[in-house]
């Protein structure tokens, strides 16, 4: 299989010039050939057309068409302007929706097109001169004033458009400009400002006139670094222009639909070919259809092309055209994908001398040539050389996609495999095996290059063409600088390293001081304590405010021996000291080099700065790794005069220390643990970790748990305060809750305990006076007592009891912690609760039992109300969903409204019962007996609707089937009336549902099933009559393949036969439909045959007996045409012409005349011989019905009159013709 066999190749190599669209034939060709994707159509419809049209008043703006060289920018502008100029161009737009929308601008403009060349003329002068010349073509004399004579350009344009509209009152004026960006880039700053300001004015004038402006640029102006110096001017202009950006998807669509267009057969072959390799390439398996559409071009070819920043005129479509021309006559390899990726573009870059004028391109090309040469002559694995060269080419191309050819960014092994579809013959078709092989090739490449030219970035696992490693010996400069730095500088950078090593989000507590707010987990209590971390000595810091629980010091390592001892030996109970020790000479040197590299980076230019920063990062990684590997022995930790290793302070700990910070934190926490225990002696132990960041979140989880939204986190918090016993919330089990409750009950009845009685402010934080708990935990304990009904909480003078625990849970933390006071609750209402239990179907005696053992009564009440609420929700959803049976709503709009309100109210009531789920909450039960009885009247409605739901579920599938079946039946069939009658019966059944039992539903269901069976039997009968079975289909094929049929088909072209009879035979044969894979099972769920879709309602003619008649007609027509041909050839005038035929033609004609029969197979020789014989004959066709009408137009006629009229009509038809050569054919 050749590549050329798999695509319908149409090259795109011609550079389209905007001016070409001025010629109508060329414009027509451009519109016809434009391939538009859905995305592009959407952009034209939503961006261009609204801005160009002038029938609707909007804030019209100018338009920038943005696209790289060779992406179809000029083509697109040509198409839009051609349609705008000439309405007839709409006929050549292939996209129907786009054609419809472009009707809004079609033919409504006069168009001026021009390119801007390499000139120094101001943009205003270029555009105004072109306008003046163009207007002159239409007989409009207008001249713009010189630039030094105007204060703004808008007035001149308004005047120009006034003259234009006098000449063309119903037209707009569209100006289309190409190559604008190159012109602007060449302008000096002040010139550029004037040009951009002029563009803004043009954008503004489009709002108030019918002038429209569209221009093509290679890249967006608005975010272009080339215009940073005039950013303010660009921003002003931006408001007056819209951008249509030609995207990669649009280019891919053009490639697939024009350059590489394929039919379904070609796509199927490619898909089958590529699927063999999908186990190797994730990109193929996940994007198979995209690969098929673009084959043999890899989708990444276009993506990488788009990203290349250095090479401007890259013309993707033209490049692919060149590549494909070289491939067309080549065989598609069977044992590899045969895909062309972006590495193939390297030869275009390398061999294009004009590109090497750019320094960056030249440097990359020169380096790549060196690399290629080394691979070509020194690569030690010849079986992988081709793959290695492809990789080098890919790295070279990719170098231009990173924005900076020096950056350490490239492609991974996975990229090499998938983005190049790199295929290497391997023993097993396995992705991992291929990856391992590519890794081997990369190592061999690096080895061949002596680890130069191509580098590997371990951070992102990418290989890249290294444009940095040449020239300056940066390592030597770092060494020299390190020898000049002081210990203070080394200590400063050591502290910088520590901050990075600890890897935590730091905030300086005091400016210019190395002190930070810090936190530690107090492991014994699982809660954070807050203090400060300082890099330096205690006497170097000012007093940190507010005071906190601890201070951690990292002491400087570059000091005189034993200098740090005077601090560590006098440490306080809240101070922990860390000293860096046991570092080998290599690490000390790397710390110094890190300091030197950072110092040099501060003094260097941007290029060198990056190199020194990379060097410093390298040292930092090595130091970080060493500290991580040696953290247990590279720090001494001192507390209250005792100095030990980190491991000593961590003994007995089982935590997972996965970071250096975790070692530091655990060691410090271990030192301070006893101090914390003494300071917070009654603090609870939490079962989940509490930090400053999650305190409020965890607190809210516990509050939600009290409100019934149970989570594991909420449960653990409550357990931390002993508020949970088993699975129940029991505040009486908590010493903390009991303390606050006892404090309340020490007061006389009716008295309250205020916030200030239990809360105090210490160092800016509110905590309770007894346990030193944060105020959030005090509020949680009080809310637990509210939950149990033991207290009532007052916040902002509003009272909250056990029934409003949800409101407390939904309140924000700030409001909760600012509570006012708490007090005692009231008693349980027995009579009302007995009424409720009776209405719920529960024994009322449970209420009496609840006075002593309330839990069971509450459990049953809540369970029954939840069960009933679910039923109400179900029936309400059914009501509001406006369900239908047999196309008719089950409920009318008034019933829906009434039922919805009734059910919602009942559901809300049932939901409110769930709030009374504790003995304390029962004290606050608020409903009277009368209110309860009124609420439960809705239960009768619920049961009625449930009955309707059950009925609908039972018959729904049958009803749907019969409703569809009814649509397929003609009115005259009795079954249709029976189904319609059943529809009325179902409707009546629903209205009387209150009186119906389950047996009634079963009876109606049986009747529906019987109607379905009747339809299936009827459909099978009709289907059999109107479709050929297998034998019939074979017979039809046999007829169409027969010699008689095909001979007649050949003879149609001769021109002397009445072909309407044969056409009718062909038409009838074509109308005979085949369907033989069909039975009852096929229409048990669908009412039409899934294979052919036959409908009883259709007017199709039965097929029975048709084939016999067709065979008879073919035989008769064959005889008829044989006779016609004999009669014509035996004509003496025709006989004379036999001699002028060639020998082969004479033979077949004489054989026919001798045998009086047509050849067994009429071939082209026979047909050509007959045509040549009768070439001089003149055919006159008579339509039989018209001919008879012409004779008998006024009714019955006599024999003589009939003869007369017959001859007159014949004479009329052959008038002016040679009677000897006329042959009349009856149609």
C-alpha cells in the first residue's frame, strides 16, 4: 500500500495574496477552496459578522485576524471580503450555518484590499492614499487633509463616509489590510504611537459609520512583548478591536480535510494499521480518530509548529505539502506506524540559509550539526543510529518552542516515544520494553557526546539541546568568590538554606529580624502550640509580642569553637536550641559555594544570573539531600542545658518522619512536652490533630455532628471531651461539660451564667478560666448541653434550645464564640406527645415509658416520622414531575399546585419531628393536639398518589409501546380503534383509582398485553408482504446480474430505444426492499423493525409476485429491442453504412444480422458499432399520453378525423427533417 493510495492529496503551496480576491474568478476559487472547521465557523459567526454588519445597532469595532505565516490568514480575509462584496459568493460556502449567517453581510459592501510593504510612510498616509485611489475608481473625488493640518482623523473619515454613502446609500465600506504586524514592528517608538493611535481612531469610527476595518497580523498585538514600550497606547487601541485567532484545531481541520482528505475505506485501512501499534503509544490509543484524520502526519507536528517562537515564516500547510509530495509513491511500512512527526521539519530549518541570519537559529543549527556529525561517525550502537538522529532532530526543533533557547526544558522519554511515534524493532510489542530501549539510546547519545551538547534535567526528566554549557568556567568563579566571603555571609546563607530545607510557609514576625511565628504539635494532646523560631542567638532578638508558648533557635555554624555553649547551657524551660554539627568537608564547601553562587547571581547580567542561580540550586539540592540523609546526626538539640542528638530526643516515638521539618518539630516538641503539660495540666487529649488552620473547621464538624450531620472528624472531637458514650451523645459523661453545668446549678433557679463568668483574655486570646480551653471548645461543650436539653444558650439576646441545635450549627464561628449567657430549660408535654404517637401508628403508652426510659420512645418516633417523610418526598416528586400516561398528564395544573403545597407542608412538619431526638428536646415540643390532627389529614392524599404510582409503574412500558404502535397504524385498521378505546379506559381507571383494587390493575394489564400481541402478529404479517426474504433478495441480485438485464443497460446508450420501460424496471427493482433477519423478538420493545424501519402506515407496494413480473418484462423488452435494432439495421440506407465500419465492428453487426439475435453479452464494441451505423439518423421522441391527447382533445372522434389528426401530428413533429433519416420513438 502506497501513501498516495491512502489520501486524496491536494497540495497547498501557493501563497495567497489578498489582492487576488479583487478578481471575481479568483475570489470564487478562494471561497470554493476554503475549508472551514466548526470552531472557525463559530468564530466567524460570533466575532466577524456582528462587527461587520450594520443592520443592527451595536458598538461595532475593527477586527484583527491573528494567525502565523501559512495558516490561512489571507485566505480567510479573502473569503470574508469576497462574500461581503458579492452576494453570489454565498453559493460557494460549504458550511450551511455559516452560509446562513454570512447572508447578513453578503453583497453589502464595497471592498478595498491592499498589503503594506517595507516602507517608512506613516500608517495614516498609507491607508488614506489607498482610500483616495479606490474612491476615485467609483467617481468619488475626496482628499484627506495633510497630517499636520488636522487635530483628529475621525472628522475627515466622517466626511469621507458621507460622500461614500451619497454614492452608495445602501452599502458599507470594508477596508482589508494584510502584513500589518511586520510594518508596525519596524516603526520607531514615536512613529509607532502615532500609528497605533490612528488604528484606535479607525476602530472608533466604525461605531458611528458604515466603515469597517479588518487586518491580518501574525500574532496578537495586545500581549506582544515587542510593544511593551507603548503598552498604554496598545491598551487604548485594544478597546476598539476584536480578535479572531486561527487556532491549531482550525489548521488541523484544513490539513485533514484538504491536504490529507480520506474516504471511509481509506480511514478503515489506516485505523486497522494503527491499532496494531496502540499498545506501544498512549497517544494513538487515546486519540485514534485524530491520528486517522491526519495520517501520516502526527498531531504533534502541528502543535509543535505552533509553539515555535523563533522561526516566523514557517508556513505549516506548505511544509506538510512538501513532505507529502515526497511520500506519495513510497510504501507504507507494515511493521511500523509510518507516521511523520515534527522531527522531519529539522531539514527545512537546517537547509534554509535565510533563517541562519537570525543569531539564535544559527547557534542551534551549528550545535545540532556538530551533534549530528558525532552521532553519524561515533555512535556505537548502529542498530539505533536512525532513531538517535530522529531524537536529535526532535530536540533541535523543540529548542525553538521554549521561549528561550537557553532554558533547561526539553522532552521526556515518554514524549520521544509518543510524540515522534518512534518505532524500534523489539522482541516484544510492549510499551515498557520500548521505553527501556529509548532510555538506552539516550544514554548512548549522551555517552557519544561526552555528556556535552545535550543535557538531562532530573527535575522534569527532560532532555534538551544545551545552549549554555560553553565558554565561561562558572565553577572556578564560584570557588574564587567563596574564598573571599566572611563567616557572617556564610551564616546568612546557611539560614537561607535552612528556611528552604524546612520547607514551610514563613512569615517574618519582625522586619529585618530572622524571627518567625511557628507552631508545634503537642503530641500527647494532638494539638498545636504556638511560639517563635529564630535564626541566631537569644540576645540578638527583640522581645517578641505577644508572648507565646516556646522559642526555637538555630545557632550559626560558622563561629569560633564552643562559642555557642554559653547559650545552650543557660537555656530556659521554653527554649530549644539546634546546632549544625558533624558536616563533612564537602558539605561545608557546598554551603560556601551556595553562598558564593547566590552572591554572584546578584551581581550578574540576566544570562549569567540564571546560570549562577542554577548552580546555587544544584548546591541547595545536594545540601538538602545530605541533611535529609543525615538529619539524625547532623544536629545537636539542647534543652535546659542538656545537649543530645535528634535521635535521643525522638526515642520511643513512632511517627513517620518524611521531611527534615518533621524531625525538627518532633525533637522540639519532645523537649517541650513536660513544660506544656505543666502549663496546661487539665487540657484534653484530642483524637484528631488540631491546628490553627483547621481549628474552626474541626469545631464546625463537631457542631454539625450535634445537628445530625455525622462525620468521623466530628465524632473524634466530641470523644476528646468524653461527650460520646457508645454511639450516643452524653454530655453528663464529660468532666468539662459537668463543670459548666455545675457552675450554672450553683446559682438560684432563674439566674443565668454570663460569658465573662467563665471566659478570660490571656495575651490577646479568649480561653476559659478553669481548663485554659480555647473559646471554641467552651462553646462546643455548652452546645452539647443544649443538645441534651440541660441548658438554654442565649446569643445576641436570642434563645437557643434543643430544638434549634441546627441553627446553632449553621451559625458562623464568630457569632457563636461571642455568646451572652446560658440558663436552665423547662418540662415535657405528655398529652400532645400521646396524640402524635397515635397518629404515627405507635403505641401511646411509649410516652409514659419515656418519662423514665425515653430513648426507645424517641427512637421509634424519629424512625416512623423519617419513614413517612420519605414516602411524602417520593409522591411529591411524582406530582411535580408532571408525569404523563399515554401522553396525558396524570394531574392537571390545579391538582399539581394543591398537592405540592399540601405535601410540602406535611413533609416540613415530619422533618421538624426529627429535631425532638433527645429527652431534653422533648421538653420543647411545640404542637397542640388540634394542630397534629390537622397535619395528618394529608396522609389520605399520600396513599391515593402511591396507588397511582404503583399503577403507572405496572402499565407504563405497555402503554408506551401501544402509544407508539397506534402512530404506525392507518385509520381503517380495527386494532387502532381498539387501542384508542384502551387509552380512554386507562384515563378513566386513574380518575377512579380510590375504588380500584390490585385485581383490577392485573385485569387491565392483561388487556394491554393482549393488544400488544395483536399488534406484533399484525406487523409480522405486513412485514412479510412488503419485504423480500433471503431467497427473494438472492433472486433480485440474480436478475440484476443477468446478461439480459445488463445487455439492456448497455443498449440504453444507443439512442433508438424507448428507454422509459427499462427505467421503470430499474426503478421497481430499486424499490424492492430486503429484510430477512427479523422475527417476533425484534419488536417486543420497538414497534418498527430495527433493520428496515417498515411501517404499516406507509404506502409501500407489496413485493409478492413482483420479481416474476419483472423477469417477464425484461424478456419481452429484450425481444422488443432486438426487433427494433434489426428493423433499423436492415434499412437499406443503414445497410450501405456497414462498409465504413472497421473490421471488428462489421463482424459483430453481420453476426447479429445473420443470427437475428443479440450477442450473449453486449459489449462496448457492439454498442459502438451500432452507434456509428445510426449516427446519421434523427431521433424523434413522442410522449404517448401527450400524442393521444393531441388527437382526442375534444372527445370521441371519427375514424377519418382520427387518421387526419394522427398524420397532422406526425407531420408537425418531423417538420423540417429528412424523412428518410427520422426514427420515431414512443416514450
